[in-house]
C-alpha cells in the first residue's frame, strides 16, 4: 500500500494472494487505487475471496461492482471475467449493463458470456429483454448461449422479442436469430409448451409468409433475403413450398449470395424435385453456384443417379463435372452406379494425345482478322 510504484503494489497483491493471506481490506483498498493496472489486478485476486466467508464475499462483491463502469477498459474487461466467480443473481444485472454500455467491444462481450452461470443467466437475459431497444446489437451472438442456458420461461420471453413484427416485416437480426428459436421450438417440449401459452406459435406462423415475401422481393437488401432463406428451412412447411420459392431466385437476376442460399435450402430437402430443379436451372446460374449445386447433387445416391441421367441425356455436359465431384460419384454407390458413371464419362477425352493434336493442327493455318477480333472484344469485354 505504501509503495509509490504501481508495479510493486501489483506484486504485493500477487504475493498476498499466493500466500493465502489476502484480506478484505487489502482487496478493497486496491479497488480504489489511482493506477488502473493495480485496480485490474485487485479485481483478479479478489476472486480468491468469492467462495469463502459469505460476509466477506458479499462485501467484496459490493465494493467491486462500481468498477464495472471504470474509466479504464482493461479494468472493465477484468470485472467481466471475474464476476462469474460469484454465485449471485445481481451479477446478471451488472453484466447486462456492461454489455449494453459497451456495444462494440467483442472481447468484453466474450468475457461477459463466459461469466454467465445458472444463478445469473436468467436475470441477465431479463435485463436484455427489458432494454429491447438495444437487443438487436447483441442478439445474434448472445441468443444461442442464452437459449442453451436459460429456463423455459425466460427463453419464451426472448423468443417473443425475436418474433415481434414491425410494419409486417422482420429486421436482419431477427431473421438471423429465428433459426435458434425454431430449433428449440421443435426439439424442447418444455419450451414449446411455455411459448404456446404466450401465443408464440401464432407469431411463428406469421413468419412464413413474411419469409417468402422477403426472399422473392428483389428490392430487399441481399443480407436480409439470404437470412430469410436460411430461416425457411427451420419453418415447418411442405417441401414443395421451399422448392417453389427457391425456383424464383435461381437465376441471373438475383445476387450469387441469394442463389447459394437457395442451393443450401435445396440440399437440405431430399426430394427428387429439388434435384430436378437444380438440374433444370444449371444453365441459368454462375460457375460458383454450379459448384455448390454439384456439392449438393453428389451428396446423396438418389441425386447422383438423376445427375448421371441428365449427363447421359446431354442436359449437363460431362466436361463440367470436376475431378473431386467425379470421385464422390464413383465412391458413393455400388457396382451398378459405378458402371453407370463409367459409361457416362467414357470417351469424353481421347487419351491419344497425338490424335488430339492432329485434330487441332489446322488452327495454325487460319487467317487472323484484326477487325473481327475488335468487334468480338467490344461485344464481350
């Protein structure tokens, strides 16, 4: 306490802690130190007092909490890391306030989430819901953790906040969080019943037409449409609905991000109609989307069979199937599928290089045409 050197005071705190003789007064005095580095270390070593005498633990926590709004970011970060050591419900409110007051600090957010436990997580989530105007800043990253930890009643409150529509539309953060809500609604009976009691299932039903409307509306922003497409899979709908919606976006009028999200939705749908749609749209999409389609088409034996049929019928050229995809095709099925693949790909490339060279030898005798080249360049470049 008496040293004028901050580093010496930090060392003293560590020695007292390691020797097991750190007292309440030592910690509290260090909380008020003028040097931020000393305050930060004081918070760290105070963790050793969290699970001892109840009176000491409560007193340390009371004195520590004001440091959650310390002027130094490192001190605030240490507070966020250390509060999880106290099994006290009030830490939930403090952690929520720290999160809301520092919306752009990802390191602080990670520290806060690491300090959540069964005693404080419900109160933390309640505090976020009460500040619904700021919920959008943190929901995408925090909700998966909260839905894994909170009670069914609190999860229902979070889900209601996500499902609320404004002007018959959902914001981007809502589309991104909805899959988490819908997964829990499908898998967890307790949450499902609690959510239904609060009429949450009616809100979810409203999301389907909103999703379809958002996906097909080319005036909407691309990230919004992509997020709605990813949510479509989690809504309990007929497979034909997904196919009809994706069919409207698999074309050059839509950004590649939207088309790729559409292919992902089709890949999750094991219907033969999904496979036929991808084959039918093959010539209407870019190479990057075709690559995604190939990954989807070669992921199941049933779709590989249809793919090979389309190649055999010249709907898709064999030369467009890359080596990795061919390897997946040959490795996917039994002897019958392998024989079909060998027949489709046989004769595609002449192994006799001399014959190939001779076939194109006349190219060297062609006459150059600068004017024709200029016209083609102006047209295509």
